[in-house]
C-alpha cells in the first residue's frame, strides 16, 4: 500500500537533456564520482521510457536571511534556520517542494524502493538533482541514512506518523505537516511556503501552472463535453475519488466534466466492485496510476487483463474508446512538478 493514510514534450527530448546534465556533472567531478553519474543516467533511461516530463524552469537555490526563526506547526512551535544550506525532504514530494521553494539541498535525498523506482521520479527537476545521491526511505524509513545526509533542515510531509514527527528533530530542525490528510496538496504547499517565509516561490509556481492551464484549455474545443475520472484499483475494487487533489484539480481547472462517481461522498468517490463498475459508464477518459519501468508496465498490464475478465469492463465507454490513460504513480501524491506533469498527461491524452 502507499501513504494517503495507508498514502497511495515527449520523454525522448527531455531525457536527452537529462542525459546531458548527468554527463556534464560526471565531467566536472573526480573519477570516483563518475560511475554514480553513469548509474543515474542508466536508471533514468530505464524508469523514464515513454514518461511524460514537463518543461520546467531553472530553479536556482536561494539562501535568505540569517539566524533562526520560530515557526508554528500543527505539532508545536519549532526553531528553524532562516537560510539552511542542506535541506532534506522526508518523502519524495517533500524534495520536490524544497526545490521549488529554492532551498539548497543536502547531498543525499530519499526515494521509494517499490513500484519500479530506482531514482527520483521522472518528472522531477533533474538539473537540481544531478549531483544528489539517493537512499530508499519508503515503504521503510531509513533513519541512519537520514542522519548521514547531514541535513540542517528537514521538510516532513508525513505528519500522520507520530514516530516520524518525534524522531526527525533529533536529526535536524524539522517542519512537519500532515500532507496526506485529505486536503488538497496545493493548499498544504501554499501554507508551507507561507510558514517558511517563501510564499513568493509558491506564487511563481502557481503563475506557471495557471499559464499552462490556459494554454491547454485553449486547445480543447469543448472541455465540458468530455467526462473524465481518476480510476484506481486495489483491494479488489475500483476507486474513483478526487481524494488527492491532483487529478480533479487539473480536470476542473481545464473545465472538463468530472464523473459523478468521483465527486460522491464529499469527493472521496466510490469503491466499485466487479458488479457495480457499470456506474463508470459515460466516462470518456479514465486516468489510472501505474508504476514505472518493466515492473510497472507488467503490473499495469496485469491489472487491465484482470479487469478484462469482467464482461462489464469491455462495455464501459472509456474502454471501448481506448480512453484508459496511465500516468506515473508519484504524480498522484501531489507536488509542484507532479501537478505540471499531470497537466501534460491530460494534454497528450485529449489533444495529442
């Protein structure tokens, strides 16, 4: 399972740019570091086949202020450095937020160890991560590697875990938030930026996102005539809810019609068994998370094969019209680059 209380331009051109960055990094480091750059290049090549990678701006780290500042959190006031030099994210979405909030990163950052991940998600700002090594920190937490990264500030979005909240300050000053409480990830991002005194960088991201929304919406002739839904499958049921605030935020910003089953139960959606999946009829495009690399491809195909054993599945509009759209799993957890990447996913599916 994944967190959420249990958490749940073409790739070729983008990968060429990433490869160039990694090769450049390897040329400017000593010989001992070159294998790591080459390994990262190989890992990205494996992970990011057919990946949707958004065009991102340069995100130079900025050190602002001196000393410490007291910041209020849901877990009490904390004293944080005003200008940390080695920030670390507890989960990968935290790493992405640190980059967009222009924090200098610690030399090592966490990644997942499941669903095909061997390095950072494909849609992350790879230039900012070119010299950053990785360690796996999910599904199991690796406190030793967190300590060895020598952070002077930690952003922790896993505030639902009291053990994490209590242990991280023993490593470095920590800003904790329960980023998976059912509220929109964008609200948490905005509030975190404000609490940390970096609202201007949230606003810069929001301006980029709003501009891209306007560009994509202009390419869709009649958005309201297209019905869409996020569709997941676990515990032998199809899930259709808007719980993460990623997919349905994009759908609504583009003026698309979100399927009623996704908006049911205060946007938690409905869990549909094999006998009730007919309630998804009328959906033109179903957006479904998938892992990456060979492992992710195999798992996603197995899911579709299993679904096809139900005769009701073939009669659904999005199945009959080839409207099943897979997208990289990590997008759904909510982060600045992930929101832009999912917008690109929708553009490719609806516009081409």
